[in-house]
């Protein structure tokens, strides 16, 4: 158990809908990262937040957005969902000031768009 | 060409065998090199991280980095059926604005048979 929690575990929804995925980082970690894992693309970096501020952006679609709240939990919002958005979504966190860039992953949310 | 290349396998070995997993990369800016283990439908679990060229050992696992060849390896000695999982190499990259992200290989699926 990494200490990173994610809810829900599974989400099934229809095309065109909007969903929110939630992540709580490990105690003391200030950075939160979101990744998407699909069969054809592997694990892809979406976005990073550090202590409430957006720090880095990766291959995140405009239909997707994220935020990190004062209590450091983060939410990833996915809207106008398409079939191709079906994937595992992982949240990871890392402690402040570390030199190694290691990230600790949560159990993931499996999103199925029908 | 992908920044990180990893043979997807599957790789099947008998119990007790030495396993060698490898990744090559093209981005000289990568700073830290990590190996994650991912069991089916679970989050990636950090196994090892290294920075400089050379070897790092942790129990049955040895991570090796050759920056001049842009090649990293993970060796598993005395492999066990419980080592059956997908092994992902990951490399960290500092981004403009102070952020960082991990770039993953596609993962090698390993099966250790009794």
C-alpha cells in the first residue's frame, strides 16, 4: 500500500458525460500527478500540481482539467467523454524537496465509457 | 520513435532463473531511472531508482544504468512465481517551471513458472 488513495475504483458512464476522479496523496506529499494508462499508449503523464498550483502539463486533452485543493487532495475532471477515454487513471504523489523524482502511485480508477 | 523503448514480452522463465529486463532511451536530459512493478489491475509499485551509471542492488534485484549507451537494466535473481507481473522502466525529466514528469516504457510482462 503506497499511501495514495483514489476513488472510485471503477466508473462506467456513457459518451458525452462528465466524471470526476479523486485522489488523496501520501501524508506530507505536496505534489500530485495524474497519469492515463491505456493498452495502446501505456502510461502517459497528464498533469502535475504542487501545493495547489499547476506545475507541469503533459498530454492532457482540453476536455480534461484538474485541480488541487488546500487539503492537498486532487480531482481530475473528464468531460464530453468519448469511447477512447476508457482507460486506467492513476494518481501519484511525491514528497517536497526530494532529489530522486520518485513517485508513489495509487491503485487507480478504471473508467469505462460506453 | 518513442523516447523510451522496452520489449513488451511476454517473458516466461522457470522458477529460480535470473531475469534480465531492459530499456533504451533517447533523451539525454533524463536524470533518474526507476523500475516499477505492476500487478494486473493494480497501481505501479516502485521497486528501485538509480541516478548515476553503475549498479545498485536491493535484495534479489539489481538495477544497472549505462548513460553512455542510454541503456538501463533490471536483474532479478532467484525469480519466484510472485515476481510474475509487468515491469515498467521510468525516467524522470525536469520541466520548465520546476515541474517534473516520468516517461514510462510500455512494460515487460514477466511470468515465472513453477
